[in-house]
């Protein structure tokens, strides 16, 4: 067995490197009546033959797997026939054939469309927009300086200059590759979410339409308009509080009279509230020159409503702007609620309009209470993320406790640790309360039918 390491590759340096993406320029084909596979150029007539084991490895050359990961997959499939230097030799072969360039020439290059945005907290955002999606990667100022070397010098020189481990650099490169920010690596298409509790259907890209109308409603974002809205909501809150007994009594009477026939109109009004809510997010993001790439219909627990893709809000470096984009939907709901309160108050009892405005008021109030809870991943949660500037708050909060349990030093900023320490226990208490309430509700519902009762 030949254990001599080829001269072109250093095994230690490249074992955690990402395998290059060949799918843009090459395609793999099976060879009839043979175990070999053909690697054929898409734009030229070049083609090369490889063994079955090499062909299996080449299937993973899509910019998503490291050399080590592909080597382990090959070992799992082919066993002892895979030598320790199998992947190094394959890479050498690809370089010799001209399929790949010499890996020592330069490190991977960031795409020209990648934007750098500085956040006040000291972090940098890399933003890459394509026709149907936007990707972000958040890095430190140290990582930013390191990444500016990409495409200019070899990987080994970057490792030596910044005194980092090859693993650290490869993890960074892998994160960039996953988001499609390196040359030769395409941004992966998002998988459609579909389950009985939540699924959605995209309708169209509304960005151009929003751009046409945003100038007509920019007055809503002025200080004068905000003052008038606050004055209006203050008035309606006092009005609703003064009539809270009448509101409660009429609700009971309405349910006793019409019962389940109220469900359909209530759901329709909820859809209306949610749709206006989503447009609030979209227009606010557009006001701050963001991009809204998608609008569609979503179903939560089979209840329909509109949604808009406001991912680009993460690209707003000012915390106040991000918070307002996240809060815009809730503000729209409060305005709808206040308007419904006023219309219900001035309408004549016993008419269809009196009932409709009452149901609209309750629909806005119900969706508002649901949305504002920061322990669910609705608007309240994302508002809290924007206000604290802690992305992935829930995940990081539980990870913070895992680090404490393992007695590891937390990488979180000192000013963030208090919020992270509070959020995870609050989530657990909330989950226990939800399931506890559900259990006791089911118990009281079924107890009369149980034996011995």
C-alpha cells in the first residue's frame, strides 16, 4: 500500500476544506456496461472517466461537504477499499486533469454581489440578494478583516497571518458556502414547510408594487402622523375601558343568540386583520429601502391569512428601524381595533353593522394578544430580538444554559447574558403552563365519562 502523501496537497490543511462545487460546469454520467462514471463538461466536449468509488465521491462535490465528510461517506459505503489518502489523491487527479485549479493558488473568493453592512453593536453583516431570496451572515470585525483576504492569498497564508486554526477558517468558509456567498456555490433553495399546523403558498413578488405606492403613504411615518395615531389610540383605549361592561355583556348575548354561526364571519375578519398586519410589515420595510420578495397565503392550524417575506429587515443596521418593521403589524392591528371600537360605539344596536364592528374589534384584539406574546415565535418574539439585537434569541438562550451546565466559557456578550438567562426559564414555565392547562381542560371534559364517576 502506498502511504506516501502527494506533493500538491497537505492532508492536515485540506482535510476540513470544502469540496469544490463542480455542478455549475460539470455533470456526472454513468457509462453503459461499466462500473466507471464519466465526468463531462457542460459547455465543452471535455470528458474524463473515473472509477465507481471516485464517482461516488464526486457526487458530493457541490460545495456543501468537507473533504473529511466525503471521505467518511466513502468509507461507510465501500469499506476498507478506501485508503487514507483517497480524497487527497482524487483532488490531485482533478487538478492534473484541469478540472480544478491548484488549491495553493488562492483561497475561495466572495461573490461580487456580497454587501458589507456595519452594525452599531460592532458586528458586520454580509448580505447577498438574488432574484428570489436574500441571505445573511453575521461576523465579527476580526473575521471581516480575515475574509477580505479571500481570493487574494492561499488558505495557508491566511491561517498563518491571523494565527488561527485551519478548522476555524474552514468553519467560516463552510458557513459562507451554505449561504451561497462564495464563487462557484449557488444559494440553496429553501425547502417548503408543510405540516398540518403550518404551511404556506407563495403568490408573487410584491416589491415593485410596494415601490409604486410607498411614496403615497410616507406621511404615515412622519412625527406628526405618529403623534395623531398615539392620540387616537389613547382616546379609543379610554373609550373601550369606559364601555368594558357593555362589551362583555353584548359578547355573551351575541354568543347565546347566534352561537357557532359566528365562527365563519369571525374567521373572515381575522383574515382581514392579518392581511393588513402583513402589509404593515411590508410597507415599513420598503419605507426603509428594504426589499420584500414574497407575498402569499399561510395556514396556521388550518386558519388562513396573508404573509410577507420581510427577511431583509435583518439588513437594517439601525435597531430602531428593525424594531419598527417588526412592530408595524402590531401597530396596524391596534389601529384596526381602535377604529372598530369607534365604529361600534356610534353604530345602532341591533343592526348587522353593530355586530360586524364588534366582531372586528374582538378579532383584532384576539390576534393582537396572540402576536404580542414574546414566548411564541410571532411578532412579540421578533420585536424583542430587534430591541435587544440578539438574533436567534430562543436558541442562544437555551445554548447559554447548556454552556453553564458543561462549565464552558460563554461566547455571549456580557450585556446580553441577563436577557438570555431570563428567556429560557420563562419559555419552560410557559410551555408547562400551556400543557398543564390543556391537560386539566381535557380532564374536566372527559371526567364525567370515566368509570366510577
